[in-house]
């Protein structure tokens, strides 16, 4: 098995942790894990979960220990077994001090609930729909068989409805646009001008100086323009 190197670990760590990695630390990791399978799992996990270090103030040594602990748990070890393999020196000291196994178990439980350990554990969880994908397909197969072969019409109907529900196409999402127009000074001025013009035209008609047809055909804007030849 190829051993971990300083450069390999540094390449996976956030910038602020790179300076904490030295050859002595890496030698310690390489020396403490003799099981090739465990070593490869630990190595892969060590490189995969470094981003959790951004979610708190952790020491690089704490990260290395937490990944080792989680790696043992993923291999089926109990909490106490994973803790013992991760911290053999601590377990030996506890035993020498005559600490009761119940108290040791409490320490292990506290470690298992620590923030860093749980951040790493969260990264290892497989969504249930992925984990049980084979069971999902088997259930559909059973429903399909019932739909085709069951003696009871209700059973066939229920199976068909179940399949239709599970395999229906996703509904299209309608996007509603809320379009608003902000009234600026130009629009406000145009409204005022239009209102004033309408009032003037009404007065013009009421005074007898003109009639509605003249107003309708009157020019609102008079302008002149000059044609310019293209150069």
C-alpha cells in the first residue's frame, strides 16, 4: 500500500491548515494503521472530508483523529471499539487509572456526539432512496405483477394506481412574473399635460368656440423638420 505524503494531505486541506502538516505527523499516521483495508479507507476519507474544517475552529490533529474514528465506525465497529482503536493511549491510561468502564463509555458517547465527528458523519450518510434503490424497483415489479395477474379487480386497480403515482412525470412549475412599472417624472408630467389639454378642449367646446369634430382633428404637437441628405 502506498503511504500518505505531506504534499498529498496539504493539497486537500484549506489554506489555513496547510502549515500544520509536517512529516512527523504523517509518519505517525502511517505507523499507527497496519490494516491495509483500513488504511485505504482512512486515506480516502481523510482526503474527502477536509471541507468540514471550514465549519468551525478545529485543530488538524482533531480532524485526523475524528476521521479515523468515523472510518472505524463505517467498517462496522461499535463506538467503544472505534474509540479504542483511535485512541489506544487514552484507553490504556483510563485502565491504569482504574476508571470504571461505565465512565469510559460516557467519554466515548460524548466524543461520538462532538461537532467535528458529526460533521464528518453527515458526509458519509447515503440518502435512503439511493441506498434502497433495488427495493424500490422490486416493489414496482410486485405492483406490476399484481396489476396484471391479481384475481381481485380492486387489487389490480390499487396496483395500477400505485404505479401511476410512482412513475408520473414531474409537474411543470409555472413561473409567475410580477412586473411593476415605476412612475417616473416624465410619466407624471405626461399625465398632467394630458389632463390639462383635456380640460382646455372641454372648455373650448362648452364656450361655443368650436365643436367636437374640430377638437378630434386638432394637432396635439406641432413641429417642423428638415430633411438632410445622406453624406
